[in-house]
C-alpha cells in the first residue's frame, strides 16, 4: 500500500528534527575511510542574472580600480548578441566609426538593428554614429531603445546627459548624471559633470 503524499510529508516533518539532532553524533561515528561528500559549486550566473549581479557589485565597488574591472565585465555582457553574424556587423560598425567613416558605420549598424531588433548594443552603437554625424534626433531615439531594454546602461545614460547639456538643459542633464552616479559611482567624467553643473545651477539660483 502506497503512503499518501500528505502522510509522507508529515513523517518527514516529524523525523527531520530528530535527524538534525543526531547528525553530529552520526558524523563522529562515521568510519574514517568514508570519503567526504563534496557539495557541487552553484552554476555560474548567465544572461540577465549575471548582469544584475554585476550592476549590484558595480554600485558597491569601493574604488575606481574595482569598478573598472566590473565595468569591463558589463561591457562584455552588453556586446553578446548570440550570433556571430550580428557580432561581425557590430564590429564592422565600430571599426568604421573609429576610422571616421560615419556613413559606413550607420549602414552596418542599421543592418544590425534590422536583423537583431532586440540587441540593445546595436542601437547603442548606432546612437554614437548618429551623434558623430550630427543627427541628434535619431541618436536620442536609439538611446531610448537602449534604455527601454536596460535602464541601468550607464553609457547610454551618460550620453543622454551629455546631449541634454549640449541642448542647454542643465537641470535635466544633472538629473540624468546623478542617475548614472547611482549606478556607477566611479565614472570620473560623470562625477566632474555633476560638480560642474551643480555649481553652475547654484550660482544661477543665487
């Protein structure tokens, strides 16, 4: 006769305290030649769980050196498209942008966005290309895609703050820069911008 699940659970609940109380004694009586049981290490974090952990560590980093190492890991996670073909388009766009060939960069990155619309880094890279071309509206639209996918993308937020500052909206820029600082407390350029804008706005109020 098979015991019902409810009965089984009650038996386990009743025996568990007894087992826990006896465990130290049982451990002492175990033969010396019985090998210790190795508890397997938990599997490494991947995907969004890994990114969440990295962001938590970044916000708690004690100094710029530690923050820099975590930042590098985050950038690696950002760059993972999951497709070698999409990785190639991203690399081609980045290479063209570095070489100053802005039209080619936009072309490659637009192809990337068209083929991988859920890959936020494609929009992020194209926003940089649009900004380099002086096309602020499209750059802002691409940054919006990035921040919709990942509101903690400190690079996209910092770029948004810079664009707001250049558009003569210092109050909004300061607000965005402070949001960046909460995510990544050790970004020197952002911290300098906060100090500069805070002093400017305080002087205007006086």
